[in-house]
């Protein structure tokens, strides 16, 4: 399976093999980051991202095929992100996949980007269904019960900013650069996480939703009150923000695991963490602790497969193809596409 990913600011292609037993192997996984193109703007500029995908995607696909030691006509099918994401970028990848599928006479798999994240742990760790996924990225923060390929139940999500977006905005406020997650984590190591008592929104409520807008506002008000900021102020604000975020994620994860055990008592409790925020060492360490407390299993795929990549799209396509699914060439790109929608169900008659 050739997988193509262009939903945001990474241009990626990968070749993944899925054998008859359901085991996966990555033959190649090429990712080109667009950080340099967007650095001056403090965030991703959609038009620039789409242009960069157009410029680089053919080269990235060629490199992925070369590293896999295969010609294009040797793949069994073509998978590409069809949403959600920045629509210009999604169109570049999906249109390229359609052209390849049509010219080679291969099946097309239009993959939900979130399903790519949801199924990655099956590629890397062979995780069996069902399991709970915590997706924390620049665009998404949600708990999803993964019952099977195409079978998802969202248990909670963000009501405003995604966690990765909150990191980016705090980093921009503190002039730490882009991407914000690694920048905040790096400066927080020299800060005092107890200096500022930032809020932990929604934690008194039982629902599994997130809210980071109020926390972000509290950080901004504190920075304005201290201006001009010293280096230590910046480090302490970053550390206190990260501590608040960690408390929120850990508390919600504990609640989600308790619900999993209550609703699926016969199943082993498994928490899969996906998305770029999974790279944060403080958050991942805290999650390991809470999972150990509850007797559950924590699965953290390699960081390179938590951030956007072609392998997760190829694998999701391979999982769907194994169940007989494929898509028509006129399938549309989508800027929004929740996992818990009826059209995510595997339909082997889609073509």
C-alpha cells in the first residue's frame, strides 16, 4: 500500500505491507516538514502549505518507492488522506492519489486522517480491538473508543482549542518560536511549575471533554501583568502552563479508563496515545504513572509515527482494503470529517 499524507504542513509518502495475518511492516516512510516555510509567520499558512505540497509531493512519492525497492505498478492500492485538514493540502494529496489509481488501475482508499492515528498502534504494537485512544495534536484533542476498523465512538473532545494549538499560542505569546510544543517543553525544564496557579478548566465535571481557551487566557493575562518578562518569568510561565496541561490530561485519562473498565469489563484496558503532543515527556511520563495505577496498558507508538506521516495513512488504507473496502475516484476531500460518523463504517461495495 502506498500512503500519501498532505493534510497540514508535512508532505509525506510511505509504503507499508500488511500480511494475511494482519501484521504490518513499513518498507519506507518519507516525511518533508514545512517548518522553514512557515517559521516567519508563527504558524501554518494554508496557501503556502498547499503550494509546498504541489512542489514536493511527486519527489517524496518517488523517494518512498525507491526506498521500498518497488515500482509504482507493484503496489496493490493507493491510499491518501481525504480529510480532515487544510482543504488545499488535502486536495493535492487526494488528487495525486486519484491520478495514480486511475492510471495504474489500482484501488483507491480515501482515508480519514484521524483513522490513521487511531490504527497506528496496530501497525507498531499489534494492539487488538477494542482500545481507547487519546488523540492530542495541533488540531484535535479527544478520547475515542476504537472498536474496530471504521467503528469508533467519541467519548469526549475539546470545546475550544486543541491542546497542540494551545501550546502553539502560548509559545507565540512568549516568543518561543514554532512549533510551540517542543519550544514550551524545552524552556519549561528550567522553570518553576508551582510559581503560577493556572486554572484546570472542566475538571470538576464528569464529562470527558477538554477546554484550553481559559487556560490560554490566564497565561496571557499573567504575562501581561509581568511585562517586560525576564527569562525566568518565561520559563516559570511555560512550566506552570505545562503542569496545568499535564494535570488535565492525566485526570481525564484516569476517568476515561475507569469508564472503559465499567463498560467493557471483559476486555483488557488499553490506552493508545496519538498525535504530536504525545512527544511531550512530562505528559507521557504522567500517563505512564496513571496507567500503572489503573492496571491498564499504555501504548505510545514511536514519535515519528505519532506526528503526521504517510505510514499511518498507508496502514489505515491496508486495514480497510483487507476488509474489502475501496473508494470511487469521485470521492470528495473534506476539511472536517469526524471519526464517529456512519460513513466511516467499512463498505466493501463503495466502488
